[in-house]
């Protein structure tokens, strides 16, 4: 018997029946406008806002599994203002005379999404006029705080698809809209003239401790009754605090919200931080997205916090140090609505006296590692008569560096690697000299008890010593720098 090889091919055929003719139409209902700040932030659900109607001719039908799809043809616009369409959703609510229809909330984007899915067929008779009702859900938030009020609209494309997903009929320009009548541009709100209070550093201890000027800045506002919520107050330093050629970095000064000195909104309602905010050459935020609007007039006070220490001690000129500050008010969309400039200052008068005159001769000290011997033996830099002090009473000399390290970009070496020795050019029993390793902390190196007039003018020899150290050997090449501060204090 001859063997036979039989090939069996099975072809699966499915038929989706769509017969007859039908059309679709759509309409939207009137919706109440979003007219308050709370309404705009909360959003709204508009029940039965959009109705899509399927109109069937005799003997038209869809087999089970058909769908209704939607996509947005663009964002919601009103003049030059735009609200992205994804903040608006549609959700199936009801249909008359048809079973097996369901749908979930669908965000409106430029991609098709299923508004409804079905488990039942749709046919005429008996279905000739089938209205599908949808809620429109508008997500609340800052994205609705647009400059333009009125009707925001776009169009939708709505498509009926058979169970295979093929579009059978579409409606390409279905209008859909909502209304915002609340304006949060803060138009008419201004920062008025700002007042500031100065501070005088007239002792060495004040320079070291710094100072807080309570309510040192008062910022008044005028709103003219304008709606203005979600506003932010920012400040920028237009330079450092300067007195001639001497300066103190702007970041050495901070502002801290103190209180609402005028107006009904409380600090809690505004949401101002109680933390000090260091000044910067770029904008820093003092009040972020206030939860409360302005009254017709309002005012806020801020403490001025001036950090003590090296930044103040290294200021070489006595007098007034001034920095121009630029305050800006922005609405919730970040748009600038008002700006005001003010000069903030403090005084350094410590040392501005005829009792003491201090002169540093040859103030630059350079350790140049250019040979193996330098690394093996270390380096000594001598400044003969490098420090001259003219005084009419007993005093002490304090030395410190502006920071704990010598700095070369991201590389550092500790200042304690450098030793400092001193001695008076003419030996005097009433003067005590102490050798130290440099530090960012105060260290007394000279005490002049001023026994008689011969102690009035004294010159001191200074020796800076860098001993052999493995840290120098392994450190990346480059120039490492710091500043040394000499302070004369009365005894």
C-alpha cells in the first residue's frame, strides 16, 4: 500500500457585520463658569456636558464589540491663552435603550482613546436614535490660572469603530468648551517704597558674632482690589556689600520673614517660610505661591541677618557697606507684575579710631615649590619689620585665616601646615610674642602691655614657615591661597 502524506490547512474566518447606514451628531450643554480662585483650583465635573447621538437608518447594525473613540484636535484656547487638553477628561455617564455599554474616564489627547466599549450588538430596529451622554471633568490647578478670561474651546474627532477596530464613521469637528471668569494676573498690584534699617558693628565681638536686625526691611504692597493669589516674592542682590575697594559677600546676609505688619492675611495663610534665605546674585524666593490674596494694602517685614566672622573681619575699610537689592512680585504663572529696588546697608566702625594704626608691609606671602630641596627641607618666608603698630595704650594682636584651608579650585590644604612666628624688632620686656600654627579661629600672637612711651611705635618681624610635609608632596600642582587677618584689640 502506497503511503500518503496529507496536508490539512485550517483557515479561520471571522465576519463583522455592519449593514445599513447611520450618522453621528454631537452637542454640548451650557456650563457654569469657574468664577473664583477656589473653583479654579478645585476644578469641576460637568455632568451630561457632551451628548453624542447615533442616528440609524432602517436595518443598520453593529455586531458586538463595537467601540466609540475620541481624540482632541488641539489644546483649549482663548486668544493667546492656552490650557493643555490633557487637563480635561470625558467619562461615559449613560445611554438610553442599549445594554452592555461601559466606559472609564479618558483624558483628551491627540491620540485616540476608547470612550465606550460594548458587549452587545447595536441594530435598528429597535435602535434608531441613540444618545450617549458624557461628563466633562476639568482638573483644577495652576494651569487654569491664565491671563485671559472667557471661553476656552477646542474640537474633538469622534469615531465609531466596528469590533475589528476599523473606523466606520467619524465626526471630525465636535466643539467642546468651558468658561473661566476668574483672573489671577494680579494686574494693578504693586510693591510700594521699601524701608530698611542699618546696623553698626562698632566692636570686635560684634564683628565675630554678627547681628540680626529685627524687622530690618518693611515691604508694603498696594493691590487696588485686584485678585491676586498664588503670588511669589523674590529678591536678588545686584552685587556685594561694598565700601570703596572693600566688600562683604552678599551671601553673608540673609532675610527671614518676620510678620504681616499690615493686611488681614496671616503668616500661616500666606505660607511664608520662617527660615533665613541667603542673598544671591540670582533670584531667591522669599514667599512662594502665597495661599492668600492681598488686601487693598498690606505690608510684610523681614529680619536682616548678617553673619559674623571672617567675612566681616576681613573688611579692610571702615564705614558704610551698601548693596542694592531688587525685589520682584510674580503672579501664579510666574509673570512679573511689579519690581522695586532698595539699598540695604550696615556700618563697620570698629577700628576707626586714632588710638591704633596698623600697617602690614609686604603683605603678600608666597611659598614657591620649585626644587626637590623645597619639598625635603620646607620653606621659610621672612618679613623683616613686616608689621608696624602705632598705639597709645596697651593692646593685643589676634591672627586668623578666612577659612580652614588653602584653596586651589576643588583642591585644598589645611592652613595649619603654615607656622607663624613673630618678634619685636627691638627686644622689650613688656611685649609677649607667641608662635602659632595658622587657624581660622582667633589666636593671640602679641601682647603689648605699653609700659611707657617707648612701646608706642613697635615693628614686628614675621616669619611664615612651611615645614616638610607629605601633603605638599602629594597635592595636585597649582596655587593654593588664603587670607590672613590681623586684628588689634585694646587690653
